[in-house]
RNA sequence: GCCGAAGUGGUGGAAUGGCAGACGCGGCGGACUCAAAAUCCGCUGUUGGCAACAACGUGCGGGUUCAAGUCCCGCCUUCGGCACCA
C-alpha cells in the first residue's frame, strides 16, 4: 500500500525545493524563449481571491509545460500598487499607503507561494517603487516632448465623495467607479495623452494579433472609427457671418437637412451671444444642461429638449436655403464638432426633435416608410437618393463620394474621419500615484524635468487626504511644490496632480525583461531576446482600458526608438469570473466569498488548482461548488493510489496513451483545461477497471498532470523513479501513427437512426463494412437506395 | 437602440455537420464494516414495457441535409459591453 498522502508536508517539501533552489529563476538563453504573462494583481488588503487563482493557473500550466518542453520561460509576477483603494484604506486605518502596500505585497507573495506558482520571483516588480516609476515618469516626459501630453481645460467628471476627477471610463453612467456616488461636472485644467493620434494604428495593429474575435470587436467599437465629412454652414450673425462646421457621416443627405443643432456649450453661442434675441431662454437652457448630470443627458429615448436660437439663421451650402438653428443637449460638444445638420427623415433623434418642434421632414432616401409617420433610419443605408438634384438615383456609397467631391469644389466641406475614443485624461488629484514630472515656470511655462533628475519621488506626506477644491494633496506640501525652473533657474512650482491608475501597468511587461536596469526602460539585449509577450492572460474588464493603453504606450515607445515591436502582446486569452455557489458575483455583502487559503488548508494547493481548472469552460463564468472540490480531492486520491497497481509492464491495449497525450497537449494549448482533465479521469477509470498500471503509463500521466498538480506529481515521480526529479524530464510527445486503434467500432444508421454497430479493422473500405452490416440482418427485405460511409466514423444506409 | 456571448439531464458542463449528455457533482443500489465514514463496483434524460426494445428529446417556429445541439431564415429569454457618437 502507498504511504498515505500528507499534502501539507509534501506541498511544503516541494515549495521549499522550488523556491530555495530557485528552480524557476534559472535562465538558459541558448534555448528558445517563451514569455507568458498574467495581469499583475492589485495588492489589496483582502488578499488573494479565487478569481486570481483562475486567472493565474492557466498561464501557470502553460509555463510549466513550456519548461518541460525545453523552453526558456519568463513567467513573472509583480504588483500594480498605486491607486485609490490602498489610499482610502490607509486613510481609514491611519497608516501610510507605503506601509499598507508593503504589508499587502508580503501577504500576496506568501499566498502565491502556498499555491505553488512557478513565477520568476527574482523579477518581482512594484509600480510604487521609485526605481520603477522613474520610468513611468520617463515615458510621460517623452510624450510631453513629442506633444502627446498636454494640459487642457475641460469639463471633467468630479466625484464629490472621493474628491477626485475621474476619467470617462471611470464614471460610466454618471456613477463613480470607486464609491458609487453621482458624478458632477466641473471645469478643470488637466493633463491628457493624445491616444487619438494612435487610433488608426491601434485598429490596424489588431489584424495580426491572436486575440479572441470578441476582444478585437470590443476594441474596435471602443475606438469607434467613423468616416464622414465636415460641412460648413454659413450662419448669419447680425451683419456678419459665422462658418459653422458640422460633422456628418451622411453628407449625401444634405438636401434633407431642415435645421441645425449646436451643443449648449458650443462657442458660437459665446462668440455671438449679442445677436441672440432670446438671450434669457438660451442662457436658462445652457444653465440647465450644465446642471444635468451626464447620466441623464445620455439617457436614450427620453424627450428631446432644446431652444430655437432667435436672431440667427443658417444657410444650407448646397441648396442655399435658409434653415433655423437650435441648441439642444442631445448634441455633445465632445464628439464631432459639437454641431450637427439634422436630417429628420432619416435619423431617429432628429425625427423626434422635428416632431416636437414642428419642423419639416424631407425624404431624401427612397423607402416604403412614410417619413412623416416614422423615420427611415438607414444607418449603413440601403436605398436610392431622391429629392437631391446632385445625387438623385445614386445609391449611398457613390452618393456620398459625389457629394463630398461637390462640397470640395465649392469649398464648403471635405471628408473627415472621427473616433469615439477620447484622449486619455491622464491625471488624478490624489496622493498615491506617480507625480507628474513637469515644472511650471512663470517665464518658461510648462517645463519638463531633466531626465537625469528622475525619479521625482513622492514626498512623504503625513496628511494625504484629498482637498475639497479638486486639487491634489501634494499641493499642501510647499517645500516639495516649490522648486526652480530647470531652464532659467527662477522660482517655479511642480505639477501637483499624479498619474492615473493605468499608468504603471502600461509598460510593466517591458520591465520584467530587465527589472534592475537604471539606464534604460528595457535593456536592449534583454529586449532583443524576450521581445514580445507570447501569451497574455487577463480579464475581459481590461480589454478597453489597460489593453488599449498599454498597446498605445508600446507603439509610442517604438516610435521613439526605445523598442522595436509595434505590438506588445502576440496572443491574448481571458478567464471567466468565478461566481459564488449561489451563481451570483462574489461579494462580501452577499457572504458568498471563498477564500483560497481555506481551500488550501483543508485540501491542499493541488486540489484547488485542479478544481479551478476543471470547473468549466475557461472563458465563461462558473459558480464555485464545495461538492466539486470534494470531487477533485477524490480524483487526486485515486491518482495517488495508482502506485498500488504499479507493474513494470502489462497489457495496455485498452488505453491509447498517444491519443491521451495529444488530447491533453492540444487542450492545454487551447485553454480547454476542463476537457484535458476529464480525459485523464477517463484514463484513470480505464486503469482502475483493469487493476494494473504500467510504469510508462504512470510516468506519462504524472508528466501530463504535472503543470496542473505539480506537488503530488513531483512526489510520485520521485518515489516511482528512484529519486528522479520530474521538472528535469521532458513533456510527453505522441506518435501520430499510433493515434488510431487497430480496430474501430462503427455505428450503423438506417435512415439516420442508429440500429446497430460493427467492428472492423481501421481504414476499412465501404464494401468490407457493408459485408459486416449485412450480417446484422437489419436490411432484410429492404431495398438499399443509398449508402453514406465516413471512414472509421459512421455508416448510414438509406433504404425502403 | 447598437455590438458581443450564451440557452443541452436533478446539477457544473462535453460533443472538426456523423452514436447527444464525455467527465465531474448529486441520487439510487451493491461490496467491505458490528456500524458509520472512507474506498471499490454497478445503475442513473423522459415516457411506455418484466424485458429485448420503441417513441420522444439540445429555448421557440420554419428550412437545408443521407445525417443538425452544430448550418440558414424568423422569433423569445438571459448575461456582458457600448450608448442622443451625428
């Protein structure tokens, strides 16, 4: 009988070996490389979550497998540690965020090691360390020098509770991402990064990447490229004229433009307010629009509101017709030009507005729909142009082309591309972030710090609580704020905003290649070897933020010659959420949170790892199940007890080892861990039924399972093979010639229903199979009309 | 509203157009045990039948095919993402 398995002792033994002997920190640069990356965790006080286990375990399996296959593997770990939760927690508990961060990182590392992860521990990074954020600041400086970082006054989303300006993506639905409070609009001078300049490259770069299609689509939608035209309408303002530029994707419909709408914030209303006849009404509407939270303004299907601007009238540049001008909050200042030509016949919003204000609706695309009753919204636009002398009879595409040509001839319009993606609001008015390395000089303006002066270290503040006036806590630290201008030497002040959460994670994949280099963002030789991330696993929630931001930074770094690849990640996979056993998202308030430590203590790390990978389709959400954990523990036990059935050799014709190797290998590579494990379970069932296992089978299964359950397989391999180390072996390889059995059982269908089965040698021809089928007697008295035979698979007979 | 993913037993979930329900959980039965737990073995979609077997079965309605969970057309529902984007 095999010795009883003491998971606590065995897991400790192997973890000590791996980590003390630095098994995963030995690099051999003569081997081919594999760079596997997981999204580094935010070291929160709550510690490791079972969601982390799922996210990390997939790449863990791949990394261990690649090592066994002879690759030089980079599988690093680090901590994305700047951010609000730590700062808020620090304030609550009256500790310094530095202290909180350090404590949390120690705890995370301890937990990760108890799971047995094979990370390259010698390369651990922490984005809050000055030697790391020196380079985050360095990238910002380069962007500033290239004109990609700029300050601009805009309406920003301000959370009155967190007292912080939020990026658009952090205040979706008008709700603060962090605290759930309602966001208000506030005017502020803030830093932006010109990510829009990279929009086209971020789109085209997707083509060659091995990303799941839905991720590509989500990024494409986020970037939101649209092609159309800027068209200039002349607006009569008193005796003068104001060229009002509108953006439209359908310049061909200009004959149907019966009115214009500008956003309440549009400069036209400021610059020529004197000619507005209904000043009070317009001002009241503007005030009201400002007060409205973004959320209300964005609600679709709500009643259209707006005000006619008396005293101004616009001229349609194609028809010469005079059309009225409105201001309405359904037109946004931050998209297009903040002004539109309304074509009510063919746009739902314009139609709603026209109905409410009794404006004419002119059909310009032929359809079965009566546009007076409902709009014919042809987004991509099927239909023939009518009532449009210049383009009558044309279909949409040629009509747009023709119309733009005409507009260019007349000098009233030109083709234009626009994007939904906004420039990246790159600032935070909080303490726990990277300081922005810019100095404001009364004589020289915004001056970048000298590179040799980096890092600009975050001062050690005692009071880092946010200020109510939306400025950063750093502004309170005058000795830090006051400095001298690097150019003229005059007294000057530092920027006091810090960088947003996403800054440090935008380039961390490069730091892992040379984590201690103080001269380069990445050591050229290291970059030359490791290059791009071969496989990056992470969550769907980062697809439109982190994953785009880091692609942007990578492309920028290539442009300035710091690196050579356009794209950072070659392949991306995503894990589904682990839900509570009630099928709901895990949360403290629901009391359905599973702590991985508890599972490790009760069942061991191997059982947790096995279960989390077996739980279901890797990409889909899956509910936790404590019964399922027991099943995994049972399987581990069955696996351990294989030792009792061990013989040097036995009849193994009932188990096709090559097919097993192929299945497990292919499924690992495709992130189908659940079916790989299921197949091994089936093999174990076969062996149990037989009662004997050959040494070759046992060793093969040990190696196949080693990436998933490294502790037990290491132990068992050592016992069975006189002290040999499994991590020094080769991952099994199958022989393609042996994948198919000698004889195959073929189901026999009559009229598509299985009526029997025959056993024939593999590769048999139809005649030979039919011979056997006839012996079954299923066809007696029937007339065969047609036979469909798929070799080694199935035979179907159509008969009367 | 738009984009995406999905809907299969009591349950988590498997199925390059080729035997639907692999594998796991749960349940039932048996072996071992004084007994229980653990372990091992068997059964487990529904209906009818003692049984062999038959009919029906992958959200709903049509279709293509020798053959459809899978492909096509039209719906319903759920979950994600985007959202007055001109």
